[in-house]
C-alpha cells in the first residue's frame, strides 16, 4: 500500500514521493512563514513552452491572478545546480514571474528578477512585501509605457528620458 498525503492546493490525496514531501513542506513554508494564502497558490500548474507541455511544482499568484512566483521542488538527494535554476528560468520565459524559488527541502535559494537578470536574496520576503514590490514596479512601468503618470497627467515627450531614469532609480531602490 502506497503512502499518500493530502495536498491542500489540489484538494486531493497524492502519492507521498520524496519530491512530493518537499513540495508539501514548501507549501507549508509559503503559507505559514511567508503568509501566502492557500487560494493564491497552485500545485502542478501546467503551461506550454513552445510545443512542449510543462508543469511548475508551485505557482504563487498576485491579487489579480497573475503569476508572481514559481517554485521548483526537487528530491532531497538532488543537488541544486545551475541546471535546476536554468529549468526555473526557462519556465519564467512563459510565466514572467518576479521571484523564483528552488528547493530540495535541505537547501533553498530565492531569486528576484531585476532589470539585468536574477539576484539571489538572503532573507525570505513575506507575501505582502512581494506584492508591494511587484505592484509598485508595475505601476511605475505602466506609467512609463502609457506615457502617463499617477493622477493621469501626461508627461511631455521631452521629459520622457528623465522619467525613464526616475523609474529605473525607483525600481533599483525598491530592489
């Protein structure tokens, strides 16, 4: 008889494989330590990259149901190499999330996507901090794309270059 565990995200019992044990541990960390609401996470989220079908171990969504974080779980004996990180980064070509977590239950790495690539971060942000960072940058970026500013004031095009620099500076300060 195989051992099963209740997956609160899929709302069903699943086989307790070594990778599933890590996934369930990570769901607990996301929920209990990072404050991610269970209804804002999905296990085994399917998506297409080119002609291939893939599944992210865990996806965390923002309040607008847009992907915010992807988590790649590996069995405890699997070493977290550049290849594992590259797998999550490939997923991000489709998902376009701000944060990537890779874990084997023993070691965990958190990366934040910035203007010039990915940066490893030392502290574990909570869900509200991630949302605040994500929302602020999105608003600034939309302001830049639409050539408007908060309060619906139009930016004259001669000030666009200075505005772009201000957005980048604000983003870097938030990062």
